[in-house]
């Protein structure tokens, strides 16, 4: 049982650090689920509430653009406003699900830095109005760039973020595969493994400014691949933690580490990563497939309803089957079932820090 507790809703600033501390002390991690609309957002919050767990909701630039609507002609504006709209949706509802939610944007490479800056513009306005940031954290993925540029640009933006109680996530080393146009399958193998010395350099530059989390690559790949194609080496995370701890005389596991490309990972390797200070594991491909599978099974089982409004042979009306609320719900419940597995794998089920109504009344 954790000794920490937090108000339910979107967490940021000191509350976010409390949540991370609880994860690392308790040897568990939070699934970070990529979402694209209210259906996937609500499914993630429902799954977290069902499992009495806290969770990370994140949007890629493509997910944010889809949230705003593919009909919006200005793609950049859609990426910005979609993310803002999704964040406000979560701020409105998260507390009512009785869980703590971390709001995050995922994988912004060099060409997407203006997207992050535009979101910070909105975040600063939101902070002025509410006293809270719009997002808990943003990711800057400059792992394909020179490390000095990567860290100096992260430092520049972190200086802006700390003023509104935000954190930054950075990446050192490259996660293989591709996600929403960020990344590539054509990567030299050595770049898939982050050097501990680079992690130390990041700590020395960023820690004095504010809080950062680190996606250090240990062979991670976006997507799901044939067994044997992905060579994960969690010992790289352990070596990075030990170098920083020894050099900076810190406590155990000083780095807040992120596991990218978590879909399809072996459970033993997830377990090993948890012991190295990983508090967050990204999951996208598996939840996408689960949602699609739930919808697909329903469509195949009720094929006529997706061809005819009324059965041409016996006149049966099919509205209760083709109603979007029916088949979208099938997608949501399948996604929730996959997240049940994720919460169990990451050992976060039953460990929500959110104060329950009964706790408040007892106090």
C-alpha cells in the first residue's frame, strides 16, 4: 500500500513527481497509451478506474490532428487544436473516473518543435486561467540529431516548461520502427542502444533546470515484430542508472526512465526494466489492434446489419446493430481488456494514488 495520495484528476508539478516516486519505490510502472479520439480516451480512463490504477494518456501529432478532424484544412492548426481539445476533455472528466492521469504528448522530432511551442502557448494561457498546466509533460524526440543540439534544445524548452509546472521527456538513442511519421526502420544497430555516458550528460544539463524523464533506447522498436527480431538489453538501463548514481552521489535509480516500443514485449523483459527505474511504458500498437479486433468481430457476427438497414428477406430492422454507439463500444471493451493485461504486467493494478470519496469523508 503506497504512503502517498493525490487528488483525482490530471496531475502535474509536485503531484506528478509524487506519482513517479511511488512507481519507482513500489516497483511498478504506468502504461502510457496513445489515443486518437474520445472513444480511446474514455476507454483508457475506464480501464484505469476498473483496475484502480493511474495511467498516462498521450497524443502523437497525428493522433492530435485526427482528434481535431481530418477535414480541417490547416494540418498544423489541427495538430495544435486537436491536442488542446483532447487535453481539456481529460481535464473535465478524469477526476470523475476517480484516478490520476498524466497528460503527455509523444514523439516530437526537429520539424515538430513548432508544434510543441504552440502547445506551450496554449498551456501558458491555461495556466494563467487555472493555475495548472494544460499538459503534464511534452516529449522532444531529437534522438536523430547531434546530442549537443538535442540537449541544448531540450534545455531551452524545459526552461519555459518549468515556469508552468511542466516536465519534459527526452530521447537518447533511437527507437526503431516508425510512429506517425517519426522514426525509421533503417537505423544502424548501435544507435538502438543508448550509451550510459550520454545519460549522465543529459542529467548534468537538464536536472539543474527542472524535471525530465528519459527514453533511453535498449533495443526498443515501435510496433510488433517477429519473435527474435528485437534484441532488448535492459542491462543498458541499469548501467546508466549506476553511472549517474556513482558520479553524482544520488540515491538508487536517479533517472526516471521510459520504455518506448512496449507493444509485443516479453513479460520477463518488462519485469527486468521495472527493476531499473522504468516508471512508464508506451503502448500503442497492441491497443490499436485490440480496438480494431473488437469492432471487427462484431461486424463479422452481424454482417447483414452493415449491408442493409432492414433485412431484405424478413424485414428485420438493424438499427440497434449499426448504431455507432454499439460497435464503437465493442472496440472500447476490447481495448479495456488489453489494458487489464498491461496494468497486470506493469504491476500497477490496485495502486492508484487517487483519494477516494470514502478517504476524504474519513479524513
